[in-house]
C-alpha cells in the first residue's frame, strides 16, 4: 500500500517581529513537524532560523529551516506577515498602497500552490490585503483568510475581564468590521458566562472599553514601536484550528457574503475555522445599529482599496 503520509509544514513569510513571534509560539506549541522561514532579508531570516533552532530542545517541533518563496508550493499553511510596519501615529490604512505592492510581488514569486494549502494573512491593512490575496491566488477563496478582528476580540475580552475580575475565557463576544479605526464591539452579543455585559457595566464603562480596545495598537506602538506577541499567539490559535480541523468559531477577515449582505471586501466576522480554512461564515444576530456599522466599515475599505489599486 502506498504511504500517503507527509510531513506537516508551515511557511512563515516575513521574519520581522510578528513573523518571528508567531514562529516562536508555534514552535513551542508543536503545531508542525517543520517550519520554513522566508524573507527577502536573508541575513535576518538566517539569524531567526539559528536562534529558533537552538530552542528546539524544549519543543515537539521537528525542525526549522530557511527557504524561498517557492517552498510555499508544498506546505499546509502559509502565514503571511511580510509588509511595511505601522509607524507611530500611522494608521493601518495608510500602509495600503505599498503593502498591496509587496503582497502582489510575493504572490507572483510563490507560483502555484498546493490545492489544500490554507493562507492566513496578518500584514496590514489585513482586510484589504486578504481580499487582494483571495482575488489573486488560484486556490479556493475560503482557504484564504486574515486574522482580522481576532486580536481585537482578545483585547476586548481581556479589558472586560480586568474590570469584572473574571477570567477572560468566561467573557464572550466579538469585535467586528475593519481591523482598525472603523471596528466596533457587538455589544448586543457580549456576555460573561451568559449574563449580558450591559447588565454588568455602565454605558460609560462600555464606551471606555471599546475605545481602549480600538486604540490598543497605537498605545503599544507609541511605547515599543510594534505589536507582535498578541498577534503572534492569536495567529497560532488560527493555525492550530486549521491543522487540527477544530471547527473553532472566531472573528476573522473574510468576505461576509449572504450571511451579512456584504460582498466585494473582507472584514472581521465570526466564522468556523477548520482544515479548509473558513468553512462557514457564522451569522450572528446583530442589532440594526451594528449591521449599519458593519456595512459602513466594509464600504470604507472598498473605497480605500479602489483608490489604491
């Protein structure tokens, strides 16, 4: 009988702080037999491979090596972090033109991907770049999604947990829309172990939490010039959901489609994540105001993308 088993591989494209933080977390979790780091800065790539390799002794990961864009043709998951970083005071959307150019160049260099490869986009503006990747790559669109508002949702849950002195795993809810300034908290769905947050917090507290969640990246970048640990771990959760077919529901950047009446752009909406990527967009019952905010966010992104292409 033919042996159909093959080594599980993750390719990390971009070995800056986000890519290396993801690789470190994924290595500790033992998500794949092999991780391949890829960067146009070959010295940086080589240094990260060396440093991470010396930590293999404390993990279940089989190996880490450097590679080229062509190595993406035979991996299970590609994690795309390559792009110009967000500078202090700069919005994610101000990165759009240069990072679309970087992304398209990388996708050309990759060539034809394996039909079952899943691509997870992280580079900003993640919603627009995810849509561009979906329109460019010749694999099923559901296999391409972005981290979207998954990190913002993690920040929301943490912020609520701190005020209420509960574990953040007992906080349930979503940040939706753009991973950026037009995002919003779906307060109508947010609860702590079944109790609506509106019964536990004042409107002023909820407003402060929403603002703190939205501005978190700016605050971190102002202090240490980049955010990477939070997104690195969130991306490993998504990668694990794909590789282990976990059917995990979390907000990611994808085209909402009929479930939300939005096409032509990717935004953060809850979705079931499994081996085929976005296996289903999860249609949560938003309030009328929240539906307007989601559409407004998508329309803003469409307008900016149109001006950048």
